[in-house]
């Protein structure tokens, strides 16, 4: 039996591993127990390195997924689902204060073009990090490396891991976004009437 192929618009290990983790949880629902294979393809997001709004993150995730679908049609590839992942920050103003939240978004598109989004939740960035990213226009990957005194955090635990002391990693956050984005593709649940105990 051939594997069902899910294409991901990235070559970064935390993103690919997040999709594998998500599918390990939902494969029984989504793929009815069939085997799957996750492949990474380098595609552009069409947005800046660190998106500065939820809308921009969602646009980047959608662009990646649709680029994969376009490539599959041109080649042609037997990819069944196309997953775009994008992280960034969402800036909101609350009671006169600026709050900058780190978020991750997933967009899943199937071969027919049906799409769905899912988000990771959010975590507040410390003000020194937020200032450099939002006000100074620096890329979050470089800022979080400086903040933590490490290098290569984006390809390891990510800013999520730094800020939560690895209670939630970048991989974990993307995993949650991917599960949420895939949920509309699950087969409809059969009615299961409540029973008296």
C-alpha cells in the first residue's frame, strides 16, 4: 500500500516534525489508519521574515500551502494535502498598552482547493524582544538568539521554548496549529445518542 503524502512548505525540522506529530495523533481520523509520509518543500511565504499581524501570518501560511498545490499540479505530484506554516507576532492595544504576542498558524489545503486554518495559541513577548521586532524591524529568530544568549534557536526549541523554558516548544505550538487546521477534513462524526448511566 502506497503512503498518502502530505507536503509541507518548509525544510525546517521543527515544522516537519510538528506535522508528523500532529498526523500521528489524527491519522486514524484523517487517513483511516493508512500510512502517511511527510515531505518538505522549500517555498516562499510571500510575507516578511517576521509577520507583524495575525492576518499576515495567515496570509503567509496560505501562500505556502497554495504554492505547494501549484507545484503538485505542474509536476504532477501525488501529494494529497498541502500544509503551510507561519509564525510571527500579533500586536494588540489593550487599555493603552501595547501587547505583542507570538503565534503560529497553519493552513491546510487539499487537492480540491478546500482550505482551513488553525492556530497555536499565543504567548506574550517580553518588551525588550517586542521592541526590537516591532519597532526596529529585526527578525525574531535573531532577536530571540540574542535574548537567550544562544544560536540557532529557530531550528531547535524556538522562541516558544525559550519563553516557556521548554514547556511548549516551537514544534509543540505548530503541532497544535496543524491539528486544528486539519479538523474540518475529518469525516463527519456519526450521531452517538447520549445514554443514561
